[in-house]
């Protein structure tokens, strides 16, 4: 259930060949010298490109994959009217959304004593609800984030809903978010990624 959900879903939708390597974060594998040589930020996901270079950060991976496959339509290409809007919302999702999900899921990383950790988790839950309210208002399409149709933003936003403990509550009062997420859940590429990531 890492941020590599969106990377794998994109690779699947592009029809690109790829190989996966599990990084055992619970065992600290992402902090080993070998992994840091690939991704000095010591975060997951990381993507090694055909030229041998490795990049990290889910938003950066989305852009690189989208640029490499213009025919997929997953990223608005230069000169299109949606391009600037796409980059704006991708960065909102990656910085506000993804990092708030991380704060909610791992409040112990942001405080030391138990009472402070509980406060961090409670505030993160409030911030995450506010983030999804913003997303609800920002969705322009009918089942897609952009009015022009499918893009990688749909996959990224659906991924952010995966960490919700109560999807009925999440989608209640947010019909556009619910429809977008349900449409993404049905896409074969996303289903393939979730078969890899889903906790059993």
C-alpha cells in the first residue's frame, strides 16, 4: 500500500514492460546504503529508467511516465490547455494529499510523546477531510478529474482514497470523488496494481 500504486497502474495502462522489486520498509530496507544509492531520499517508490538512472517521488514518476508515452493521454502534452492545470493539481495531491495521508497513517513520525502523537493524528484526520473537500470541488469531469477526460490525476487521487479506513464516510457527501474513484477502481491497470498492493 505504498505510493507505487500509481506508478504501477500507469505502467500497466501504458502497456510498458517493467519488473518490480519489493522494498521491505518495515525492515528498514529503504534506509540501507544499497537502496540509498538508487534513491538518496530513501523513499518508496523509486523507478529505474531504461537509461539506468533512478528517480523517486510519485509525482515525478507520473510526469516522467506520462511524458514518455504521449499516446496514452495520461499527461496533457505541451501546448494543450490542460497542462498547467494538471501540474497544479498533481502537486496539490502530492504535497497536501499524500503527505497528509502519511501524517495520518504514521503520526508517531511527527511527535514524541503519546499525547502529542494523538493530537497529530486527530489534526491529520481533519486536514485530510478538508483536502478531500477541496478535491470534490475541483473535479470537473464526469468520473474524471479533468473535464477533457482521463488522466493520471484520476489514478493519483483514487490512490489517495485507498488509505481511508471508512470509504462510506469518505464518499458520503462527495459524489464526484466517489464516482471518479469507482471509475478508476474498474480500470484493469489499477486493478493490477491493487492486486500487488492490497493487504490481505
